[in-house]
């Protein structure tokens, strides 16, 4: 009986580990000092979510103190499961959303529906306080946060481009 219970417990834990969403990152140095970080994401198999994902230490070593956030784009990953509309937040080290959410990352402003089922959408960073677009310098770790993605196992890419 113990073996059966342990086996069932193992299967439940393993299933939850297999279903969790995740993102991998690729980074590219571009001409004229621009730098791109792509988050290639697959959402959770039950609810489409991903955990908040910080830019890698290697990329932060290149951009911190020398670059500013230029654009944020989102699009379905080619050949994958189409996502539904979802909100994107780019949080700085202090928790401020660089796309202008009004309440610290639960109600999107310029990141609202940035993820689309078939199209690429892009935005510049936006200051809710100043009510204008701006280009914030990168001085600490940036974190991708996605909310309201409900398609099981969606595949999408969020690309951040940094200028110098």
C-alpha cells in the first residue's frame, strides 16, 4: 500500500513539474551598439502561465549601466501553439513596470494585450507618472512578467531591444 501511495505522490509531483511554463533566452549583439534579448516562452500546459523570468546574468553584464530599454515586442513563436491575448510587464529591480502599469504590474498599460495570437506587437517604454514614452537606463535586473495568458501550452516570444 505504501508503494502505491508513494507512486501516486511521485506521479502528481512529476506531472506538476512537467506542466510548468518556462522561457529560454537568446541574446544578440546588433549593429550600432544595440542588444536584443529574446524570451522564447512555452506556457503551462494547464493554464498558460509562466513564472516571472529575469534577464540572464550574462546579458545583464553587457547592458547594465551602459544601455537603455528601446522597445519591447511580442509575437507567436513560429510553428508553436498560438497564444491568446495577454499582458506583458517589464519590471525593473524596484518593481516598476517600464511599460507603464499603474499599480505595480497587475493592470497593464502599454503592455496590455501585447501578446497576440497571430500578429507581432511592439511598444516603447512608457512612464505612467510622466504620461509619456521614455527610454529608461538599465541599472538593475529586468524581469519579464506575463499575465492573462489562458491558452494551454502557448508558444510566444517577447523581445527586448536595448540601445546604447
